[in-house]
């Protein structure tokens, strides 16, 4: 016969004052994280025009902080997503647990090329097609 004994610590009982203190600390921490996220988003917007993709990751991290800690921001983000799905889709792909960073960067490069460069001078699409042909 196998007898197992489980020793457990008695549950700590917190007074209502302790619960109130925890709630205040949690709200204060949430506000700090939202402000930090907003600062990161602003920093990403400032860095974005510089060469290199440093602005996008900074903006995504800031968005993650804000969207996880602010119900109002989440609501606005969903509304904006419904209004402008093509703009938000790449950001949503980067906010996933396993983001597809390379694919998003490539698609954004193609979009920028389409907007900026005339059709006859575009090279990214030709590069992609030639790489596809080589793989076969």
C-alpha cells in the first residue's frame, strides 16, 4: 500500500487594505507600461526614415506594450483595423507569437517599390522570379 502525504502551506489571507494596495500598484505599473510603449512608438516613428529597419521593430514592441495594457487602445486598434485592413495587416503579422519578419519586410519592400519606382525600373519582382526559377 502506497501512502503519499502532501504538505501544504496554509493559504495566506490578505486584508482588504492589501488588496487595495495591490490594485493601486497594478494600475500604476499598467500606466507606466502604456507610457513606455507610447515613447517606443514615438521613437520608432522618429527613427523610421533612417536607413535600416530599426524603426519598425521599435514601433512593434511599443504597440505590444500599449495593446496589452490598455483596453481603450485595443478597441481603437480593432476599429482602425476594420477601417484600414491593408495598412494594419503587416503590423498584425508582426504582433503574432511567431512573427514572419522576413516575409513582412519583403512585402513592404515590394509595396514601397511599387509606390516610388516606375514600372520599367522595378527590380525586386524580377529578383524574386529569378530566385524562384533557380530553386526549381
